[in-house]
């Protein structure tokens, strides 16, 4: 049964499936492990960090080379769970800035790991990148819609004496609720955090090995 918290990301099991469906032949190399990682991580720096961390942390991968387009004896995937909201706050910045300016602040936490699967797709171990007890902050400045209407004052004969323009500002909390997706960290945001945590782990391993 799946956990109550939905998996926000499980990258990228579909690589093998789409490869076969498009007629692309996948090489079977049981002596290697396959990295099914996001495309944005397929750069020298992430590759170096991952391949430094995994053999040191996972006994089954020690001494093995990696590949990205093969069917290896093991498969490594990035797994990111849906963020959990801890606190929300809307700050009115009208006094410090311009009128109708608000700052939304979200405190959240999430979990990210490199999951290792064997040849029959059984998860055997996880290398934790982001501890679910670590909190993060998402901030966004925004303005709500403004409605303007004319207020006319007339004398007893109906003649216009004075006209003023009034503005009705929307409710910031209602605006955030209606545009909730825009006030949450994106998948790219979470992947960026996981990537930086990965580099921190790599540096820690380097210090230990010195």
C-alpha cells in the first residue's frame, strides 16, 4: 500500500519503458548500476557527486561503474516526497513599499533520497539527501486585484458637486487560496535543494576520507 503522503516525484522509471516503446535497444550490463536521474542533473558536477557518494554509502555499488542508458544490475532513482506545510504567513508591506504589496512566507519540509533498486525492482536501500525534519522557507511578493469605482456627491437638485475615486483591495488570504499552486515550491526548487544537499554530503565524505 502506498504511504499516505503521495510521492511527489519518482525519477525516472519511464526511461526504460519509453526506450523500448520507441524501438531503442537497451544494453544489459549487470556489472554496472544505472543512474535514472533528472536531465538537469546529467552534468559533470552532479555525476561526480553521485558517483562519489553511492559506492561509499551502498555496499552493493562499491566497485561498480555507472551507466545512464543501460539495464544495470542495480538502478538508482531520485525520490522526492510531497512537501509538508508547517506554517504560512502573509505580511503587509504597504508601509515599507508601495500600496497593495504583500509578502507570503511558507515554512515547509520534505524528504529526498537516492533510492537503490535491484534487478527485480526491489528497493534495497536509500541514501538520504534531505532530512524530513529539516525546514525550509518559500517567499513570494504579490499584489491582489484592485477594483476602482467612482463616488459621486450631488446637491438636492441632482447636480454633481464632487467626484472621488475609491479603491477596493482584494483579500490577500483569499488570493493565495485561489492561486495556491503559485505559492508553493516547484519541483525544480526541491530538486535544487536536494542537489545542494548532495554536494554537502560529498564534501563531508571527502573530509572523512582524508
